C-alpha cells in the first residue's frame, strides 16, 4: 500500500491483525506505536507487530512510504 502525508498532518490510529513493514521513500515524520516514538526519514524501514495501535505524523516536508502486510488478509 502506498501512503503520503502533508506537513502537520497525521494518520488516524490504526491497528490490525497483520504484521506491517514500512518503507519510507521521502520526507520526514514520526511513527508512534504504543509508548514508542520512532523518527522516520527517507531510507528507513520499520516493523510494526500485529495488534499494535500506531499513528504516523508528518513533520516539515511531505512524507511518503509504502507498507507491506502479512498475512495477506486479517484473521479476525
């Protein structure tokens, strides 16, 4: 899935029964998952364990990324 955010925006909280790998392709931002806050910039790869609520925040330049999920479908 390809994603993007404009500066000052954030995603809605997300949580799913799939693991997710985030590949940051441009910009800067922050991934907040539980109590952890991870800075993001182009070239970063971040793993999100299943059932962890997470939000992506964009800082001062447009943030672009793509995510890969597995298994292919949620099991709920």
